[in-house]
C-alpha cells in the first residue's frame, strides 16, 4: 500500500493536475511536450495521460448512463 501511495504521489507531484489545463492532450506530440515542460520521463507522462483519459471516459459514461425506474 505504501508503494502504491509513493508512486501515486510522484505522479501528481511531478505533473501537477492544475498545470495540465495548458496542455492539449489530443496533440499527437503531447508526450514530448510534457517531457520537455515537466522534465520527467516519457513513461511518467504516458501514465498521467492514461489516467486523464480514464477519467474522461468515466465522466462520459456517467453522463450518458440513464437510470431506469
């Protein structure tokens, strides 16, 4: 559990979520831009982008899901 917490912290400390508003995540060169901007590895950027995409998909699923009574 502590290992997961440490990895999770590194991800968010190295690439602050509030700074991602200035990044076009749909750009094909987004990884290169993030590596240059945040001075981190491409693997770390890829993981952060995966989480962003997962959150987007979850939000889309939540908003399109209709409850049946």
